[in-house]
C-alpha cells in the first residue's frame, strides 16, 4: 500500500494537533508514544508507574485495534522514564503484555522530563499482519 494513513480512535487519548495517534505505512503501524492517561477522564491514572504503564498499553492496544493490528504484532518498543528507579516496576507491568516467546526489541532510556509531568511514556511499531 503506497502512502500513509492516519489512525484515530476515541478509545485512546486524543492526539495533540501536531501528531497522529498512529500511522499505517508499508504494512506497519507506527504508534505515537502514549502517556498513562485514561481516555474517559482525560487524566493520568493514579497510583504507581505500573498503573500508568498498564493504561499506556490499553491506549496502545486501542490504536493498534483501530489499525487492524494488536499487541502481539509489536516489533519495536520505545520507553522513556523520568526515574530509572521505576525500571523494575515498569518492567513487571510491561511483561504482562508480551507473553509470547518472541518479545519485541526495545529501547528504554531515562529522560529529565516528559510531557505534562508524566513519569513514563511508551511508543511502538507493529506489523499489520501477525508475525
């Protein structure tokens, strides 16, 4: 499929006007990094970085479903944390989303600051068809 197609769902937080929730191009879905915001309230979920990681994966899953893909098709994940002391608890929440043998490749980096004061942000790339 030549060109690119924007992905938009109301089951994930609305994107800022300068970006798309996701873009389909050449058999892949590129999902913008998501924060732990509940789309029904527009607010961060309370609790720990694990709670926000769980919400992020619900948001990512909604975008992927809108694109006719799913978490099982993710091939690359980018994670940003404001505090690497949250690495283990984030990782425990992360691991629940990838029970299959072939895990996505991943980058996880610490940054000084994230949008809206978030402590975690996650984006990914997924295939349209099962891999």
